[in-house]
């Protein structure tokens, strides 16, 4: 299985997703600051993968502290925590993973400094391995919801490149295809970073799953055609009431799906659920640089000083979501009570 993050020998090697599908290139991270850069610069992306990278970044910070004779404690590594947490604010998996690393370190206070770092190695690798297992459970549960005979439509990239396993939404699609439940996949190109065109299309092609790449603005006509049974997407943060932040363009797909009678599925691990966030209005939406919209594949396509509004995510209200699929269970028409039940 494709792994975009490989930790070995006090280094984290990260597959550079900016260069796919035409070039396979890896970036070596030797400290936490390197990890911040690969997260912020979209070398690694996808909420689960960002969380895993953050865990390894915290570990690299601990390695550096040990080498410098500094304290190995949550307080001592607080600057590392803050630097990593600020890399991409919308993806809640990042802070979730950092909190888990800091909590493990706090529990190991009686160990030697080297023992504490060894415990962090174990915790980071556990976060990585658990995401793979969660992917498998979500994929099977989501695929079971898909009735045979139609296509599905997906947005952005939610496959192995975005996770520690086979993917969230794209994992569901993989299992549904293997079970003979879908005819083909319509893939939004997903401007401005083209994660659909560059990454999802590439992953589907690797596994010989039939797909058609479409412009984002073609989704309405595809849904109107009656050929699509489900829109299946991932998530970067889910509020306590079920409102969901995901890649910009997801909200419009949910509105279109409801209008055309097409089911809308969100697939995400419970680590993406932020129960401290009451609703979608409270989710911080990351604003990206204007150059991402003014250019395409590095080539200018707009006036160089064109004013730009470039939110990386939008929020889909829970009322537009037909199914929320997690490793802890499936919620039909998710709401606050349903979200709470996943944690019991």
C-alpha cells in the first residue's frame, strides 16, 4: 500500500504531493520546523496524514531536545507543540495528534529522558497504524451503503495519499468498486490545487478503477443526469452538531446533491470530530495565498494584482449530510446526539 510518510532513523521522509503525478520526489524532515514547512507548503495534505505528520514532528522535536540535553516534558516541548499546531489550523487531526503525544509524554514522567523519547516513538507509530485500521473499517461500512448500478462522485483527494491507510472517502470507493457496487467514479479536478486531477485520478488509475475527470463546474450537470447515486467526500473538521468543514467546493456539492436527490456521504475518523466546536460557524477557515488562484500549475492566469478570496475549506451543514461514516459507526442524518453516541 502506498505510504506518503515514512519514519526511519530519526528522520521523516514525506512524499511531495505537489509534484505528483508526474514526478515521485521525497522531502526529508530532520526536525519539527521541517515538518511545519511540509504541512504548510502542502507537501503533505489530507487531515489524517497531517495529524500523523504532526505526531512525527513532535517526536523529532523530542529527539532534538534529547540531543541538546534539554528537558523532555510537555512543558519543555511546548514551543514545538505550538509551532506544529499553527501549521494548518482547520485540520483538527493535527492538534488531536499533538495532544495525544503530549499526553503520552506526561504519563512517562518517571522514565529516563531516552525512555520518554522511546515512548513517543511508540505513540507516533501507533497513531499511524491505528489510522490504517480505521480506514479499513470505514471503507467496509461506507461501501455497504452504496446500492449497485450507479456511479459516484468525489471531491479533492481522500485516498492513501491523505491518510495512513487506503483512504477515507476513496477507501469507501475502493471497497465499493471491489464489491461491484459502483459503475465508475466522477472526479472533480478540485481547484486551486487540483488534488482531484493530480492525485485522486492517479490513485484510481493505479488500481484500474474506471473514472472520469470533470471540471468542478461540471458537477451540477453530472448530478442532474441521474447517473450518480452518491457523492462521497472526506472531512477536515466535524463540529459537535455534525457540521463539516472540507475542501472548498464541498458545500456546493452538498446543495447540488440535495436538489437532485443524490445521497451525500462524509467519511472521516473520529479524530476529525471536534466536540469542543459547537457548530460550523465556530470552525476556523484557513485562508491560502492569492497566488494559488492567480496561477495554474505555476503559470499566471489572471492579472498579477487581482484581488483574491481563497478559503481552503467551506462548511457543509449537517442537515445536508445523509450519512457520516466513521470507524466507530455510521450515523444516518448526523446530529449532536448522534455525534455524542460515537464516543460512548
